[in-house]
C-alpha cells in the first residue's frame, strides 16, 4: 500500500486548499466509490503498435458496431413488432398489457443496474440479455397462432428483466467509450444500426401483410422471421471486448474506476440518486418513450394492417439519415457544448409540440367520422393527414433520446459513473414506457392518454432547460458526483506532476 498523502487541508467556505501532494503517494480506501485510476487515460503504445485487425477489434468503433448489431437483432426486432400497433395482434389491449409488464420489469432492473453492470461487466451483461432475445418474437407467435396469452405475458416479463442488462450496458458504453468530440458520431452509428434492424423488420412486415387493407392482426408467420434474427444476439454479445481492453481512436484507455464492494456500489448509486441532475433528467427520460404507448394505440385503432406495416418500414428508413445528421451536429467543434445542447433541444421539442396539438385535432375528426381503418390507397389524403403527426413524433423521438444521452455524457466519461447515471436514466425511461402502455391497456377514451402526454411534455421543457444550463465544456474522467473532495486532490496532483 502506498504512503498516505501529505496534505494540509483547510475548510473555508467549502473550498479545499491542498498544500503539498505527490502523484505517487495517492492511496484511496478500497471502499471509496470514487477511486480514480489516474493513469488509465494514458496512451497505450502496445495497442498503437498492434496489427490493424487487433486495433479495430479492440477499438471504440467496433464496440459501437457490436452494440448496434445487438440492438439490430434485439430491441429493433421488438420495435418492429410494436410499430405494427398492438404488436400486430387483432386488438392492441393484450399487447399493451404485455409491453407494460415488460417495461415495468426493465425499470426494476435498471434502477439497480449501475452496481450490477459494474460487477458483471458490460460484455457479460449484454450476453444475459442476448440469450433471451427470442422470447419477444415467440411470445407474439404463440399468441397469434395458438391463442395462448399467458406465454406472451410471461415472455415479456422475463425478457423485460434481462433486457435491462442491455439497456444499462449499452448506455454506459455510449456515455463513456467515445471521446466527447466523437460521441455524436458513435451515437448516430448505434442508432442507425438499430433502425436498420427496424427497416428489415418493417420490410418483413410489409411484404407479408401488404394485401390486408382492413383492420385486424398480421400474418402469424411474420413472427418466425423475427425469431430467427433474435437468435443471433449471442454472437454479437460474445464479440464485444471487456471494458478494460477497449481503446479509443487515439489509443487511450476508457476511464475506469477501480472495483469496489457491493455495499460501496449501492452507496455510490444512492448519492447519484440524490444528485440534482438525476432528478432533472427524470421527466425528459420519462417522456422520451412515453409517447410510444399513446401513438402505438393511435396507429392500431385507426389504420389498416398494411398501413401499419408500411409505417414500420417508413419510420426507421427515415430515421437513419436523421440520426446520422443529428450526430454530426452534436460533434460540431465550432459551437460550445451548451449551444449544441440548446440547438438539439429545439430540433425535437418544437415539432413535437406542434404534433401534440395536431393529434388532438385529429381525435376530434375521428369522433365525427366514426370507426375507420385509414388506408393509404383507399383514403389517400385523409390517411396522410391522420398519419403525419404519428410519423413526426416517432422520427423526432429518436432525436429526443439521443440528445439526452449526449447531455448526460458531457458530465463524466468514467465507466462506473456512467453506469450509475445510465442505469437511473434507463429506469426513468422504462418507467415512462410501462405507465404509458399500462394506461393504454385500460383506458376506454383514448384521448385521456394524449392529455397526460401533453402534461408530461409540458413538465419536460423546464427540466430539460435546467439540465442544459448545467452542461460543462469538458466531461470529468472520474465520478464527479461521489466524494468530490478526493477528486480535487487528484486533479491537483496531476497538475503538479506535469508542471
């Protein structure tokens, strides 16, 4: 064990003055959750001298591609089913209940996801999730073909719990693996690959259901193709590198605090839960997927089978170039971090506010027109008019999610700090999904969920505004929430060592 740090610390107005420090003398208690590996960010010359294939395999880009592949065959396939409205079943209510249970379990897992991910590691957490990917397609297949509803509910509950491992694992990687000036690009790649999976899923949906111009359920054989894709998830999870072996584009290691005990992990998680920015992100995260249940039911009740199938292809196809352009904007070096935060916020908040009003107007028209399943070849202009608010909400919704990821990533790039922040963020996000689908599984008047969504959106605006104001120009390479006194000492040691 190293010698104690020789310091004289005087407390005055919460300011710490460090008289003398030596970088070689740093020694933190193993129970302290803010242990900082000061030399973790040094350039790894062995990595830079390795073969191109080794550098690519261990590099951040390959990891992002693997996370994208996991999303392609897991969440994207599940989304493709969900995007049919009601999971493609003849009515949306059972699917909404199943989806609500799924996200309730994901919320429970992600709430404590930080300590779990830090103990199991990102790679093996993703493996846990990948093993259960096929449950999503099989649950809907059994319900559609054999009318066995209990298995759909069971598969969504179990799949929701294990999916929480992927949610927190990929979020942690998104927040910590890339450099801050590359984060937008990698977020765009990951989101584009996820939506590529939805494009494939949408193409499958449309090709199998393009002749059904009435309301009802999709062809049950559609689900078998989804199951085939979902079974490949374990391959992509296996190809991931463990975090300590991952290197950034310049050869630097990912900031990674030392391992601590379970007790210390939960202590650190509690401190994150009490932090101001954690509660500022609650409402934006809650909103960022809340619209899914509201508008999924909207699509299921008011559009034909083939119009829903076309939608599941049209939206991800549009989203791919949108998220890539959005990521490029977030990496713009000419603008300050806060300015990029404001621009990103405006890009999704303004069109979504307009669409909420638009949807309210459409519900008024639905009441006068009676129960009609709108179809693009039969109703033409009226179909487009009713469908456009759904389309805009879902496409800009990905910008909502990416902007929150990006904002959270500006505070700290330490893996373990990111897992705690990311776990709480995904817990709030999945809570929004669970509540949304739960409301839509029981409410008779479908305007009520829309009114609730409008209230949630209104509360999101001030929270997002306050969160953007906190954005620093450079993320910390340590857990900046837990025990910041030692962070100050560590920084001054680094400065003195290099001066």
